[in-house]
C-alpha cells in the first residue's frame, strides 16, 4: 500500500551525518535524485562522463578497480576537480565484505587509496557491526538487499543487516530493493527506463516504482546513461523522471 513519504527537507532536518546532509542539499539545489554509475573502464571515459553528467547528478558512483589505466594523479585528481566544479559527491561502490582489519587496509592502502577521495562508500555488513568502524571519515551505504535475480539477501538477512545499518554511526543509508526506515537514506540501483533486465541477472524497475512504492531517496543508473548515445541527455531525462516521481510520491 502506498503512503506519503518524508520529503528531502524533512530528512535534512533529521539526519546527523555530514554526508547525508550534503546529499540532501545537493538534491534540493539541483532538483535531482540521480546518481550516475560510471561503469566505464578507462580514465578518459570516466572523466568525459563526469564532465557531461556532472551538472545533473548528486553523486557519481565508481567501481574504481575496473579502470584499466588507473593512476592516482591522472584519474583521481581531475575527477576531484570535476566533482568540485559540478557539485557532485563521489561514491565508491567497493562493497567491502571482510573483517574490519582487512577492510581498513583495502580502504586506506593499495593503489586506490579510497579513503583520500571518496565521499562515501558501499559496504556489505556481513562482517558485523565493528567491521564498519574503519570508515569514520566517509559515509557508508550498507548493502541491505541486492537487485539481482536469486540474491541471498532474503528478508531475514535484510532484517539483520538493517539492525547494523540503523545503529552504526558511520552509516548514512542502505542499498535495497525494499523500503527501509525513514531515518536513513535509501539508494536504489537496478533502474532503467528501456529494459527490464540485462540477461546476466540484473533486474530493473522504473523511477516511478522506486519512489512511489519503495520511498527511495536516490536512484542509481548505469547503462541507461553511460551506454546511451547521448549520456548528457539521458542523465537529464533520468533526472527529470526521478524528480517528478519523487514529487508525486510526496502527494500520495
Ligand atoms: P546498471 O548498468 O544500471 O545495471 O548498473 C547498476 C550499478 O549498480 C552497477 O554498478 C552495480 O554494481 C550496482 N548495483 C546493482 O546494480 N545492484 C545492487 O544490488 C547493488 C549494486 Br548492491
């Protein structure tokens, strides 16, 4: 059953974490609830996409370990400049899934040094509450439920995952395909206007469904944007679809 949701203004009054506040402020300023997923494999494609879609998004989601020519100076420094120029945050979709000590090493060391540039990161919560302690300089989006067919994130798993998500001070929200309590932010991938799946297990919903039925706060769109012939136009149309669906969901 559909009921009215909390507005971004209401959420802004209640959230504690600085990253949650920034995301909501950008959403209101840009009238956008769109996060573009930059699943491209070269630095040039990543920067070109960020330049085109940057003005229309609240955050750019990266899988930094798929960039084949990654170099901190060549990849991250210009990406940071674009995020400042176009006012979007950087979300590294690392999906940490280990013990706290290992996650800390993966977060702070190696070539990617995620701690130095990401505004927020995704993490599984399978390692338990304390595994999230190392992310104390960024926001964490906890993976509560996945969008793919046959995922093991059953309702009992999600219930336990939500307990950690709601209680850990580093956590700003969750990724899920179901509703979560309104005190945190809901990020929903698996959004596409043209397709219902990708033949590899991904399952898509429309922006209308995720705002009205799930009360999502942010939609995450990958191939719908970066595979489009005109990624900027595609970003604008997902931004408008998402914003209109959000406005409608306030009035139910
Ligand atoms: P797509 O091209 O719009 O299907 O990309 C979706 C992105 O969101 C991709 O980077 C995935 O890794 C990410 N994702 C997802 O699709 N589903 C999930 O449940 C989670 C992440 Br968690």
